C-alpha cells in the first residue's frame, strides 16, 4: 500500500491505521516520491491512499501519474472535504473510493474492503 499525504502527522496516523488493517505500508509526503517508488517497484503495491488536496501536486494529478505506471491501481482518496465537495475532483469508479477525514480505523477498513472487494 502506498500512503501519500503532505501532513506528516496525518500520514503517521494513517500508516498506523493501515497497519492495524493488516497492510504493509510505504509512506510518502509527496506524490513525486510515491510515483518514483511505484516506477521502481510496480508489482509491489496493490493500492494507494492519496490525500486529495496537497500543495505542490493534488491527489488527482498524483493518481494520474500513478495510473500511468499501473493503470488499474485502486486508489482511496482522503480529504477534509465532503464527498459532495470533492465530487468535481474525484471521478469515482470501481477502482476509486473516497473517505472523509478525520476517519476511524473501522471506516478505513470498510472503505478498503469496498475498494479491494474482489482482490
């Protein structure tokens, strides 16, 4: 699992939650770092959790770059915005889900279950 968030504290908490869900996590404070990692190890990561709003490159742009490397990469967008507020930025499909911050580990686990359902 790739975890990408520009807020170091939020990223650290997210990593702990993902680990509680039984996932191995590689954490990145920027999308460019995550893209470089995925480029080097495209078979290692089966999913990404991406902050929707980041200062240098937003989550939608990062996801486009990630999916140039792994086209069907499942992505869970997270944001303080509501799903309705984020709707114009996030085109949801079966390989994309959205979770509003702050969230509990149960909600994260549920969202990942929906995202990765058949995998």
